[in-house]
C-alpha cells in the first residue's frame, strides 16, 4: 500500500502484485487504511483467486488480522522480497 496525494487530499493505493509472474492481481484506492478496509480488499482477492494462496505483506497489524479473519495464510516478506515488490509497484 502506498500513500498518494490527489488534489491535496491523502489517499491509499492498495495493490496486490505477484512479482514472480509480473502480474497485478487487484488495485483499490481508499481514504483510509483500516483493518476493515484491508479485510474487504483481501476478501475480494480471495473471491477472485481462492484461498489457497499466501498473502505476503510488510507486516502491518491490519494485514495480519484481516487474513486471520478470512482464514488466509499470511507471511511477512523479507528484505529481498520487499525490494522486488517495491521495484515493481512503486516505480512502474
């Protein structure tokens, strides 16, 4: 997730990206970054792709809780994966 500013207002860009196949799975923009917002984003991912996948994140609490509520496996990515993610989502 990245903060973006549009017309002086702060928004949050939620991005689900699979770096090893170089595919954007889902994107969303919101005014908040709450556990509930995260829950709905991951719920939509689950509806589109199923629950057999693992969600990798930077470790923010709302990801962990949302994945637990949805019974989806969650891991915090390491520095190498973080670099891959940021190179593909922030700079493209």
